[in-house]
C-alpha cells in the first residue's frame, strides 16, 4: 500500500486532533485508563503514524494539559461572574470540580502519572512546563481577586494539587488512608484552602485601599513653589 504524503498543514491538523481527542478521553475516563490505541483510532490514523507525532503517551499527555489550561480559566471566570454564587461558593465549586475532574471534563494527573511525565521531560521541557503551570495558577488567583505574587502562586499550586492528587490516590496508591473518609477529607481540605485564599484576598483589598488613600493624600500635598505662590497671592 503506497504511503500517503501529508502536507505540513494536514500534519498540524492531525496533531491538533490527537491532542483534542486525547484530552476528551483523558478527562472522561482518566489518563491511566486512556490508551494510545483509543486515541489514534478515534482520529483515524495508524499506530505508526501516531508515534511520528508523539514518541510516547506521556508526550501527548503534556500537550493535553496545555490545551485544557484556557478552558480552566474560562471556567473560573464563569463561576466568578455568576451572580447566584458568593465569592466563597464560586472558589469552592471550582476546587471541588477539579478534585472530581473525571466527572467535570478536567484531566488531573495521578502520582504515578506525574512520576512518568517527570522522567520524560527534558530540562527545557520541564522549564516550559513550570512556566505554563505558574501562569495558569497565577491567572486563577487573579480571577479570585487574590494577589498573584510568587509566594501565593506557589502555595496555592501545592495546596490545590495535593487535595486533587490525594483524592485520586485513595485507596489504590495510598492504601493505608481511610477510603470511607475521602469525601469528608476533600471537603475539609477545600474549606481550608478557601479560608487561606479569603485571608489573602482581604489583605490584598486592604493594601489596595491603603494605596488609593495614600495616592489621594499625595495628591493633596503642595510643592514648595505652590506654597510660595499662594502666599504671595494672599491665599
């Protein structure tokens, strides 16, 4: 059977389709339960052709994570602009949806998947991954109304990923934790994260309000020249 010659545009379209289908399947059934075969058959290409785009499944997984980032931000904005939700309810719903990502179309890496992907990433790819991860969590914080400085981003990244990953890890990867208390544990951890964010949100608002007042005060201070002119004019 003669080989089909694909244009660069056709290859780019196929690559984009692989990433989109990969994200769809991984979000629905989990990354571990999604196979390369399921993906390339959905797109309509062969296994060999698939590997001309992605050397391993892990390489594809990283691209799917990048693809879903704008969707996550759009979801955050939708929740934060919902007049029926309070700030606390919106933030809590976002975190809860991520914890149960398989029910909400959000792909979350398990502990094992993180280890596999970390081994596959080159130093440069790891740097890119970290940069995109930082931008994502920073943008989430900004939409929450929380100052997106490095300290807040790092803490929020760890706290939110920990609750998502641990929820997925019980009981298979973490068999000594109590599976019957998973949902209560998730609720407790999410509430603790929301409490921490709310305090930082209040601090941000106080600082910004103080800054505005300071600017107003500075605006009222007269220069020496202005004072001398007013003194001469009898004001």
